[in-house]
C-alpha cells in the first residue's frame, strides 16, 4: 500500500524553522513562522495565563471527557470576545470549540460541503497558506479575488470590489478579520460596510477568519468590522484562534462560530458539526480552553491579560516604526515605508523568491519565499542588521 505514496513536499514555513535551528551562524534571524517573540527572542507565557494555569490545577477535579462541543463556558466567552458583550444574536448563533483555528477552518469547510456541495470559497490573493488546502481537502472549489497590490503594497480596493461583485448565492467569501496574513494590509471599516452591502445584494455568505484579534488596532477595534457584518447578514461563518492573543500556540485552542437565519437553522448546523467532530477528532483538547475561560471569567486576570496584550500590540507598532526609521535614516530609502501602514505580525516585502533566498543564504535571515516576514519575530537588536540585509538584496 505505502509503495503508492509520492515523496513528501516540505512545508514552506515549518521547514524554515528546522533549517534555522540547524544553521550555525550566530547572527541568524528567524522571520518565518508566525509566533510572537519578546525582546529576548522568546515566545513567552503570558502572566495572566500562568496565573490561570495555577488556578486550573488547584481547582480541576477531573480529566474526564468534555464533550463533542468542548467547554461551553469557553464557547460563550470566546463568542463574546469576538462579537461583543452586547450582541443580540444569541438565538441565531452556535459556537463549538475546535483544535485550533485550523481545526475550525476544516470543521466549517466540511459543514459547507454537506450543506451545499457545490460551494465555491473565495480567498484573498494572497491568503493564509492553510486556507486553500483545507478548503480543497473538504471537497470545496476555491477561487481567488484581488486583494494586495504588489505596486502600492496596500489593498487594491477597486479590483477587490470588482471581483467580489461576481460572487453569488453559492459562493462563500473568506475575509481576514484583522492583521491580514500574509500581507499585513487590512481593509478599513468603510470597506467592511461596503462588503456587507455587497453580500446582501449578491447573496454570498461571508466567512471571517479572525486569528489575530488584539494585534492590530485593539481588541475592540479589530472586531469592529466583524461585529458590524454579523448584525446585518442572515448567514455568516467565523473562525477564531487563541494562539496569538493568549500565546497558546501549542494548546490548539480555537472555535467555529455559525450565524444563521433562525434558531432552527442554527440547531441543524450545530448538530451536523457535532456529527462531523465525532467522525474526526471527537473532542477538542481541554487545557487551553480551560485557561482562556479562567482568564475571561476572572476580572483581575482579564485586566492583566488586556494589559499584556496591549503591550504586545504596542511593541509590534514600535518594531515597525524602528525598522522604517532604520531604513530611512541609515540607508536613505523610503522604499519600505509601507511597513508602517501594515498591521499585526506580517508584512510582504515585495521580494522575489530569489531575493528571499539571498536573505537566507547571505545573511542567515529566514523568511517565506513569497516575501512575507514576521515582524513579531524581530528583536530590537536585530533591526540594524535586518535593515542592512533588506537594502542589500533590494
């Protein structure tokens, strides 16, 4: 049987981490995999999470199964985090905990396949590396709509809206809730409003992947567009992750949210998702959800977490500013000023695979071949060296 398998293709991002660890050069910098690092180059455990973990250990009395939907207290808390405390959609919403946001993507991909087998999912060009393979693995068709302009390094609004005007009732349009991966170029609130109106006119279903809430403008600001849209459309799909804003990368803590026309439609969707969960992973891992639930249900821990999250978000802004200043002041170039306008962890430099290869081979700077760099992977001391390397290969 195994003789029929083809040779594996290396993951374009995870393989970078392996190569980085094996590189003996002391000046090496890892700007590939999307994790946040502090000034010491470490991905820290947030203090609020550490305190929540102590509380969970002290109070947890069982390791029994949590159920197909995961922790319902987590589901409620994470829905409030995304859609706000005052949302009036509870009778039209259902949320289940999933193994990370990628698990949520696959869950909703499978749900779409069952509900409407000929669904086409529209993705931004470019989009998160997992979007296409996950949707195709679920048996769905994938198309791309214009999004990022290689010339301006910003969103090409006219081309995007022109493409989305072609989407119809059997289409699902996947949007990045904030901090677009891989480009860092976000749409503003007015564009969220325009896409909402287009969805109502054309009949396509919005699907929002919000994996970086709190890393862009703020926890509330990053969810403004999602919340506006949810209040106005009849159907909507949402995936969310706790990897970044809670630092729970290895705990695989995410959720899939479905908004329907009415309570019966939502009950049907929930029942199907639980059936799908049973046939795949059965139950999601509990520990990460227990930590998030504990943080969000404890006022002191919530305030501490918000403080830490804000510090991370502000540091990302500072790293962008410092890198741009270094490029302008020390290398006399404004070519990369667009980096300041991007949000979240990522930026697309606009470099070719050959240029990215030179960054790796000549300077030991590891980043994805498509030109994406992880700003959150920088440390302050790295910036002069990275700026010099960027100018050298540009």
